[in-house]
């Protein structure tokens, strides 16, 4: 596919829309950054972009009857991921529409930081318990990971004016 071509696959198109929507959530979820000592030419969203070089976008196909179990699984990661070195942006359950797709979004400084994080998870007892929870309950039917990077000047840009 050429760089400017749109995918003909409706699933790929929907995935692109979802990733874009989650990007908006990401932009509002990071804590504010103190600019003292950074320099007058840096603004907050460019500082945020440097903090998150890549994000791991995880798409889960879940058993809809296991929604509450997945919610517990995701909440557990809320304690484990930051301790392991990832910046947890959030986990998202379906609200309307498709009832079997959930997402997780975790940021890292680099792929090397992600690999170090994965190594730490392998030795973390709570992380291993959480993996075992998902396997024993069979709540995750399929899992896909995509790594995305921030396009300079597009991350954390506030609206030009407040909506009424």
C-alpha cells in the first residue's frame, strides 16, 4: 500500500480510528509537566512527546461474559505496570457497540525500555499471577500489540478554545 492510500479493509480503518481516539485520551491523561529549567522555547506538549517516545497499543479480544474478570485483570495492571517501569496510560473496556474488544495503552521511553520492563515482569510475582488469572479464566481470546510513536507537534495539543 502506498503511504497516502487508505486501507480498503474496514477492520484496519476502524483500528486506525480507534488508535486516533485513544491518542486523544492519551493527550489528556499524562500529568502536567513542570517546565522550570527546561528552557523558554519548550512548551508542555513537546516535553510530553519526549517523555513518551513509543506507546504499546494492546488490542484484546475478550470473552464478553468475562467482562468483570477482564476489569479485575486490567485493574491489577494499574498497580503492576508503573512498578515495572511502564507509564500506564490506561485500559479501556467496550462501552457501546462491539462488546468483545478492549484496549490497553502503555508508554515507554524506547523499545529498550520496553524490553527491560518485560524482563522485570517475568520476575514479578503479581504480574505472573495476573497472567495466570487471564489464562485460567480464559478471558482473553486474542491479543495484538502494536507500537506507535508520537508525531512531533501533535501530542497533547490543547483545543484552541474551550467548547461550550
